[in-house]
């Protein structure tokens, strides 16, 4: 009688939505992934869900993350003035341009951590993260020499004008190895955009999340994160492939066809 008076179907009050029960396994997996990777947005969470067998569209992934309160807050972007100087040595293949820079942090006891990050600009692979209390030009040369012996020499290295990068010793080593140098203009770190972007992810997803009790522990944890970055973490600029998957794809495309 009441339903008839207000013009409502008798099935409406007893209707139970089926969608929450259908989405429950996906939301549970989302909560688990968000707890494991607290700085990953819904796009990367979707890639990890696909690896677990959940095929979701972008819109559904965003809707479920929003409903579960798992969306990562957006950072306020800073306004930057575009540089009029053209980008030098833009890479078009792997192992062509390496970029390196320093990132600083501290341990729980107040010890300084100085991290030298080296990446391949084309594949986005992190080649090395050297962690120490102090890193001078001699140690930078040791790291680059080891990378050259493992990956082969690159065509150019990109860096800022820091004293470790413009010292006579490192410039002589780079010239002797037949490698060109590309230095940023003073006060324009965005000219080394690839490494600056990596350093931001490194700080956001590792340094700001972990709590280091000593430098030795920091070395182990940071090296583990570097391997995760190269082999597990999907990269948006690589069509959400990992750097290692992208590198393997390039290697397969370069192999001659067999008839």
C-alpha cells in the first residue's frame, strides 16, 4: 500500500546492489597494492592489477580508487619559464646519453647521505645509485668507469655545473674516454629533465618512505629500490613498460629476421 501511494515498485526497497560484491576482490587487491606502494597512482595500480589477472579500464580503476579513498593527492605544479636554448644531444637510442646528479638525505642518527644517481635518458634505466657520506670527483670517476665496463661507453653525459662534475680530474677522464659533456645553464635544472624527474620519484617513493638507521642499511634498501624501479615499476613515458622490458623490446627489434 505504501509503495502504491508513493508510486514506487515493491522490488525497490528490497533491492541489494550487486556491484559492491563484484568489486570487492578488486578493491581488496587495490588496498594491498596501495599499502605496498603508497605513492603509486591509479594508473600504475591498474598495471599491477592486470599482472594479477584483473582487467580494468582506466575509468573503472579511477572510480574504485576514489571510492576506496586510495587516490594519491596531486602535487601543486610550479610555474616554470621555458628555456629558449634547444635541447642538446637528445637521445634516440639506448646507451647514448647518460644523466647524473646528486640527491641528499639523512639517517635517523643525523648522518648525511649523498646519493649519486646515473640514468640512461632513452631507456629510463637507473644504471647506478652510489650512496655514501661524501662523494667527490674521484668516486664519480670510479662509478662511471664501472658503468662503462658493464654497459659500454655512452656518447655524452649530462649534468649540472656542480664542483664534482666540472673538476679537472673528471673532465680529463671524460675527454680521455671519448665522451662529450653537456652541462646545464646555471639556475636551469630542468635542462637535465630526465634525471630531475627520476630524482623526484626516488625521493617520493624511496627516501620519503623509508627510515634508515645507518648508511649501510640505506645502501641495501636503495639498491633494492633501484632494482624494483628497473624491473617491476611501470614507467608512464615507456607506455607503462618497465625500463628492462623496454630495453629488451629494443633489443628484439634490432635483431635481424631469420628466413
